[in-house]
C-alpha cells in the first residue's frame, strides 16, 4: 500500500549513531498505521523509492496463494476433511 500524504514536506537527514535517518511526521506514521518498533520497507519504484508498512515480497506471495485457493477451492475442501 502506497500513500500520497498530500504534502510537500522536506525531511532533514540527521545523524543517528553511526547512521543517518529522517524523522517522519506523525501524519505519515498514522497513514502507514505504524509506530515505534514497527518495520517499514523501502523499495525501488519507477518514480524513485516507495516506503510501505507491508513487505512487498510477502504481499506478492499472498496474491499467488489467494489465486491458487480460488482456482483449487474444491480440492482444498476435500483435503481439509
């Protein structure tokens, strides 16, 4: 899930230990439905990068699993007995 937060807010890169980081506005955290300790995923996109709360690899695997379950619903019902 990708969100356009409707803002053009510059984010300043700050030093965090030996690394660098940015502080996300609370509105962005609320739209992503994340908080302290949660994991975000940064992936490449045609227009730059995308920051999401869901693992894109997991989402793709779930799409395949749901397709298989729809196609093979009768077989899965028999196996579940």
